[in-house]
């Protein structure tokens, strides 16, 4: 082994999800590492999902706050994750990245559907030079074709894209790094199936690799989620042998780390800007709207009715856990709506059998489902919650055994028929097999983008008749005479 090694330090993050409170610490750490080494020896990368529209700083600035802070932290490239690609419209992304990012956005498998070209604010790959080494950066994101096509994107098979760019770049570079927002299993598959990759930096599944994983001759690294850790890799390349001689890595906990005061000040600045933007009025409520995760409530009914209307369906269904709090009477702002409904959840329309509807309604009466915590799929709540419904009347006997509590269901003026298919307006989360599982058995699924369910709720909150109708009970518990009058 030659003593004349070419050494590079790679700093990386992934799945920050707008946890801005960590960024002053990450920036401070990155700057300290850079200050301790020659200027051209450090490469700083982000592996996607830095932006999350549940956070007011991101929502109120359309992601510009994230990019300003990433610029100040010194990132040199990023790949978009699904939180960037699926929750922002193409116009939003174009404005944010083209006008505000001071580093390249790499999209090796992302194309505009209309032109089948890489968008102008993105590059298909990047070659950087560090310590005299030419390093090829390939960036791929998970393909969700049903969603991306609706937004005007064509996202191709990521492994095929990586394979093509390895063939293109390998003659030009000494080291190839894949920035992969695909998840650990896909990263392992990539290492098994493709030759020529030196390092995969991963994300998407929020996996934390405390040290590099050597899989089929390729190193895989990832730094967890939410900025709790930063990744630090030390790579040594042997020019005589023309290969990576050693690669070591670790993740550095950010808890209690020193903060970069300039990034903290920048964050305060964007908090003020976002607060002003989110102070825009959505509606003025004449009455409070109560929410109950474990029973029927007007706010849950209002959202279910809005989804039914938005999707032109016979039935509207949504879990009450999508909403975090009820609403007081008076002025309602964009910021308050974001607080109570933060998830990037989209409405959808599908066809579902009466039998599958009945199963979900029975499950909705059980604590094990209502109290179920959900992870991923855009959910930003605490528990699944009861099913809020519209377009149906459900008679319940809560004293009966589980799965025997639904006495009768009426859709419109007709009894629910187990063998009939109904047009149902609901949320995309259920179609992924999360929550009430029978709702994932629907057919003819049509996702409706780019609006989130909070946009649907905003429309409902401006309709006084819809608010009044939300107070009418959909569930009638035959054990409680107080519900006979049909008001919540």
C-alpha cells in the first residue's frame, strides 16, 4: 500500500424533516471539521427529506428557510427525498431551488414528464474534486409513479439510473458515491447488483448505521433521522492501486453540541418571516369545533364531509387522529390550521366493498385500533383515532362483543350491502396498508394532488352550512338515549 494517500472527509445528513433546532449544532460541527483540515479535503452532502411542510418555518417560506440554512451550513450537494418531491409542486421547487440553493440538486432518476428532461434547477450527476480526487456523485430518490406522474414528474427505476451513470462516470472519476434516498433494503440490493460503487450514503427509512456497513464490497452509511446525528466518514484512496484503500466512519450525536450562532440567528429571522406568512386568515368561526380521537366529533365529521365532497364520493372516511386539536371560535389562521393538521396527507377516491367498509367500522370501535400509533406514510399525529364518516349512518351497540358491535349501516337511504362496491373518498395513507387495513383493499384508486387534507378542511371551515351539518351525529349508540336526537 502506498503512503501517498489521497484523503477525503465526507460529512452527511439525511431525513432532517425540518428539525431546525438541530441545524445550528450540525453547522457548528461541520465548520469545526472544515477548519481542522485543508480546504479541499471535506465534502458535505445531504441525502434528502431536509424539508418537511409540517414545520411552520418550511410551510411559511415554501422551503426557502431550509435552503438558506443549508447554504450557511456549507452543503455542497443534495438529493431530493419524497418530502421535497411529493409535497411541493414543481413550481414551488423551481422557485426555491433555482433561486435560493447555492449548491447542486442531484436527480439522476428525476425528469419533467412533458419534456423527459432533467429540470433546469437540477443536475443528473455531479463531479467534484477533493484532495486531487475526482468524485462522481449520483443521486436517486424513491419512485412513487402514481404520485409523481400527477405532479408532472417522470421518476425512473433508481437502480437502472445508477447503473447507467456508473458506466458514464467510472472512466472519468476515481471514486463514485451514490446519494440514495431509497431506504436500507434498496441500498443493500444496489450493493449486491451493481459493481463500481465505492460508497452509498442512505436515507428514507431513517436507519442509523453507527459505523459503515460493508455489503458485497460496497460501503453503506446513514445518519438516522431528525438531525439527531451527523455522519462523518474518512476515506483514503491509494493512487498506486487506484482504489479506496480504507474507509472508516461514525455518527456524531448532536445532543448538547455547541451551536453556530449565525445559523441560530438566521433561523430566528425565518421564524419571523414564516409567522407573518402563516398569520393569513382562513376563516372566522362562529362556534368552537370539538375534536375527539376516541369518539365522534364535529371537527372529524367536517373533515370527512370535506373529503367526500372534494372527491365526489358516496362516502367520506378519515381517521380522527389526522387532527391534533379542536378549534376555538374566532379568527382561524393558516398557522393554526397547520398546527392541528400538519401531515402531508392527500385525499383520494377509490372503490371499496361494503364488507371491507363494515370491517373498518367494526375495528373503529376497538381501543386497540383507535389507540394504535402510526409511523410513516405522512402521518404526523399521535394515535390512529376513530373513523370519522360522512354519507352514512352507523348504529352501534357498544355493549356487544368486538366485531359484533355494528348493528346497521345506512348509505344514503339504503342499507349497506356487503357485496356492493361503493365510491369512497378517503386518504392516501389507507391505500398503503396503514391504519384500518381493510381500507387498503380498494380498487380504482385515484390520488388527488397537490392539495393536502388541511386544504380540504380550509374550504369546509369557510362554509357555515357544512359546519352546522358536522354537528349531526353519524354514529348512533343504541345504549345511549342522549344520542337519539342526533346532535353531538
